[in-house]
C-alpha cells in the first residue's frame, strides 16, 4: 500500500471518531447502539432496594412509637461471702463474684414476678399503646394475647444485665416515662423484698436447730424448777443437805447434854440416894432421849428424801448447763447467718427520662439502606 492511501485511511478513521454522526460507515449491516435502561426500570431494584427503604422511612420516620426506658442498678453481694473472701485471699483474687446479681436477673424474669407486676399495672393495656405493628396482640406478639405471650413481652421490656463489677443493671421499657419509672420502681422494691425474704429464710435455716434445742432445754429447766419447788413444799425443806447438817449438830449437842446429865445423876445418886435433884435430872434426861429419838427419825426421813432431791438438783444443773451451751450455739449460728447472706446496695434509683431511647430511627433507616444497597450490588440487574 502506498503512503498516500495510508494517509487517507488514517484521516477517515480520525474523522469518524471525531464526528460519528456526520460520518457514516459504508457497511449497511451495522445497527445503531441501544441506550442502557435505568435501575428503577427493573423490578429487582424495587424488591431489593426501593420498597425496603420506603418502608423503613415510613415506619421509623412516621409510625414507630417512642419507647421510654427507666434504668436502675443494684449491687447484691453473694451468699457465703465469708468463704468467698477467704478463697479470694488464698488465690490472690480480690474480684467480687457477683453471684447475687444472677439472683436479681433470674427473679425479675420469673413467672411469679411477672404475675405480680401484671396484677399491679395491667401490662396488656400498657403494651397495647404501642403502634399497630409493635403493640401487644399484633405483630409484636404474633397476634397472640395469651398470658405466655404477655410474659414474653414483659421479659423483652424488663431486662437485667450484669456488669463486669457484678452490678445488676435493671432497664424497663414502656410507652411513657411514668409507666417505665413506676414499673422499674415496683420491680426494684419487689426484688429487694424477695432478697430480704431469702436472707430471713437462710437465717431461719441456720438457727432453727439451735432455737429448737434452746426451747426444749428452757422447758426442761422450767420443769426441773417446778419439781424442786414441789419437793420443798411436800417435805417443808429447802435444802436437805443443810437441814441434815443441822440435825447432826443438834444430835451432837443432845448427846453431849445427855452425857452431862447422866454424870450429874450418877453423882447425886452416889452422894444422896433418892435425891430430889437426881429425880429432876432424870426427867431432863428423858426429855433429851425423846429429842434424840425425834432427831434420829428426822434424819432417817431426810436420808430417804435427800436422794430424790439430789437427783432433781443434778438434773436441774445438767439441763441448765446444756441450756447455756445451746444459747451459745444459737448465738454462733446467728452470727454465721449474719455473715452468709445477701448484702443489698441500691446503686441507682429508677430514672424517669422524658426523652425516648428507642427506636433508633436514623440508625435503623441507615441499616436498611446499607443492607439493601449490598443486596442490590450483589444481585444487580443485567443491563
């Protein structure tokens, strides 16, 4: 090919590129290029992107009911704190276990607590004030109005989370700030009352055996006192041992008096037989003999009764000693119970915030936009 023909071909090609509409190719078979369709012309665009974003903007921007949250926090030191503290010292770990916070978490979600809250506030009426999608009895409860569905709505609205420091953080949701505050206050007070009841039952468990032993021994000591009192009334003697000692001393004195009188009688009769004075001393001697016989009789009676009195006194001393030991055991068990129970500290009182925390309108709309955009990018229409 010559240089002139090459130059003509390049010029024609450049002209065709610069002015494609003015310069037509000689080929009659080449069809004009078609324009691409816009994305909104495809049904897939509306299914994956358009309708979800319109629905999100409409619901979260115009329809969704505001949700108010009341916050409260409670620190509950776990039962058996003394043993936990000892374990922490031995292991070198001073972090609290926070077992009591799980008691709060479990109790708030129980059907019993739900029933008490529902009886006091009528939760179905409160949860029915939300919008037509999230209200109770609609999409929010899958159109169910049973007590099980209401319990599920309560568990979503009354939530307890546990921080790393072992503090139970209670959050209650409601359609108004007052409802959220009132329900949170009721739940907090009921939880504290429940924990105190657990402490009381734990104290009763610790001290029940010692209290029973103290009561039985107090009754036994009282019966011993009554038996001793009845013995003294029947025998007319307060202490047989003391009375018996007094009788022995009286016997000794009477024996000495009898010997003295007998010696005087012998002396008088030896000096002057049939002495009047001797007869007087003989009368005195008979009186002494009579008194000795009475004392001997009383000694026999006391000897028989002193065994019974000693038995009663020994029983009384034994029961009194056991009563003292039982009272000591009761005191120790009471101290132990005071150490091993739940300690309650109210960290935060239920709040009443006038600003709604939920729904997160802009964030929810943005999340729907991002997800729908990713789906549209993955399954984009073919142009």
